[in-house]
C-alpha cells in the first residue's frame, strides 16, 4: 500500500464547487445528506485495501478535497458491488459517485499511470466508439502493451492456443451502421 502524505489543507486550497459537479455527474443529490455513519465502509469488501474508506471519500468530496480524492486509489479499487449503496441508510448511490469520480479523473488526466483500470476504461470506450462492438482479445492485448509490456511473452502460449481454437479473432468485430453510432455518440456527448 502506498504511503499517505499528510499535510494541512487551507480552505483557500479547496474547491467548493467539486461536490456540486460530482452530484451532477453521478445523479446522486442525496450525497450532501450523508450522516457519516460508516455503514458504507463496513459493507465494502475492499475498504481494507483503500487509502481512504468510502465514508471518508464522501466527506472529502463534500468538503472540496478535489485533488486528494482524484489522486486516491480508492476510486479505482471500487469493485462496483453496490454493497455500500444497498446498506446506506440515507439512500446515497455511493457506487454511482465512485463511477463519477473515475470519469472525472479520466477527463482531468488524473489517474495512476500504467494502472490497468483507467487504461481499460479508455480502451473499452475507444474500441466501442470506433467499432460499435468490443473484441475482448484485442482489448486485452492493447491493455498489456500499455500496462504490462514485459508480461506479453509469458502470455504468448495462451494467445497461440486461443488463436488456433478460433477464440482470438484476427479482425476486430464491427457493427454495420458505424456512422449511425457516431451520430448517436456525438449527440450524447453534447
């Protein structure tokens, strides 16, 4: 686990609009109603491995600790199991907040380099945007090229078996109406 840097933060360094942005992005207006009971953290199966618990992330978002939240590993370790959301007595959609934080961090370019989760999210989006469909084998190969290039030779025997059995297509899968998909995605981004 990475060592935490502790330092005093002054109010002028905080971003008071951060909570409003995350509420809008996540569609979870009840975020500000959090009573800091810690139920989300106790329900989270991965909280032991996080640098900040889900309860603390919610508190930090509300107070405007934008840089600390976006640079934390917590948002990337969230398994999206929804245990926190199910158990929350105030009905806060914490998993949706974590997704919003991931999207925000990717958009801002603030995420751990060579960390597989943001790389996989970007590769997934780019592949679906370009082809309309995901070819898992090519996505995994691209992920390994970017995140774990030295592990590729060890994966070659499995890749060869998948190729021989027809499980590793040589051409990426595509939908027929890719221009139509591009129009829909442009409208959705606006």
